[in-house]
């Protein structure tokens, strides 16, 4: 119970300190590593104004022209696009750009980079009335359609970390037509079923990141989220189901026509899926990921990271993340990049 209170408090606190955050940090990371960067603005159908970032080419390519495979990186809870670039030349965004990918990075509603709305400002509680469910149903369609239109391609590859997987599953189970726009979805630390979540305080301390990354990591965490996102995850832990947000009393009946929220129909998630997970991940435990694997119809990669100490944040920040994870991810992208 104490952990629940801490997590929800963290979400509210992140919202209140947003005005003090320097959103130019993301440009600093890119400039520091000599990559090009673009910022694109778009609106969702429910009024949220999003900023997404693009690295159109790598260091050895002096233009964004040519037939480049398009890839979208989607961050986890309390993260942002920055976290794909913090780890220097081991950052996944930079690795993919140098391999010839046209790299796009989302910033979900509520993060420091996507705080706009056509009707509400962040002091209005109505602004924060969303979970990762709405990120999947509104942010992702707007982002994917914008990128496909801008690049002229019909499909893209998708890499999600944690919540980036959760929201993808919400999207493709409710709007299955979006499966046809995805070459492959790479799920890093995929959060869906959460019956076996462990104590986050102890597990997060079990692995040491590069010490010189710590200032960048902590100045960009938390990146902003709603309390409802946290609560929705806590509901999954409590129920053991992967289902929509649970409201109080009669509101479930009014919204869903039933007492309990509906489960996400994973049979409708037909895109190719690659799952990468680890033994020491306090949020995406192997038992839960394997349950997810068994319910998805098109899993093409099931990969447990061999290092037993690899945890939830190591998917982004580990000093040996390339050898332990990204080389395998890149191989899967190449194999299924059709």
C-alpha cells in the first residue's frame, strides 16, 4: 500500500514541477553527439498537442534522402524521447540512425515535451484525465498516421519500452486495422500482465548503470505522467488481468455496459511481435511476459536476456546494453523489416 501511495504521489508531483523543466535537454543530447534533429507538432483527435522528434539519418549520411526504413520508438511511463538518446553512442536511437533507419521518437501526452491541449492547460484536472489506454487509442494513431504521411511509406517498425508496449496492445486490440501499418513491434520489458510484479525499490537498486549517465538520467526522470496511468497499472497488479481502466461503482456499467472493465482482446493483435524481457525486471516478470506471449497470435521472437541481473531500466541505460540486447533487436529488425 505504501508503494502505491508513493507512486501516485510521484505522478502528481511530476505534473506540478513541469514548468521548471528544460525541454531543450533533448536537443542537447543530440547536439552533443552530432546528430541531426527535427521537432514535429501534431494534434490528437481529443485535443492533445504532441511534439515528436526525428533523427532522419546517422553520422555518415549527409541528407535524409533515399529509401530509409522508418522506425518509431515509444517510451515508457515517466520517460520521454530523451531516454532513447541518453546513453551516448550506445543509445538505440543513434545506433538505428547509423544503420540507415529514419528514426522517430514519440512523446506521450503529459510528458514535458507534449503538454499542450486545444482546450485545457495543465492546471485543469480535465487535462490529466487519461491513462495509457488513451495514449494507445489517441496518441498512437495520430503519431503513426502523421509519420506515414510525412515519409510516404505504408508501414513502419515500432519499438516500445514498458508502457510503450502496453499502449500498443491497447491500440491494436481495439483498432486492429493498425496492425497492417506495422512491420514488427519490438517489445522491451513488455508490461501487460502484472500478477508477479516484485518490490520495485529493491529490484531497481540491483544493477549499476554508467556513473557518468546519472545526471542526465535523473534530470530527465520523471518526465511526466498522470496519476491515472499509475492507477491503471496498479489495477492490473491487483486483478491479474490485462483490461481497461476500472472505474468506481456504477460508472463501469455506464461506460462499458458491465460491472467489470473489458479485457483487451489480444487475438486481434496480429502484427509480428518480438518480446525481450529479463529475470530481474521488477515490472515485467518472465511469468507474466510468457503469459502474454501465449495469448498473442504472431510472436516471432521470445528472448530472455541472458544476464540475470538485467532490470527494467537496463533496457535503456545499461553499460553493456548493446551486447546483451540491442544486437539481437537489430537482427530481428533486419529479419522482419519487410
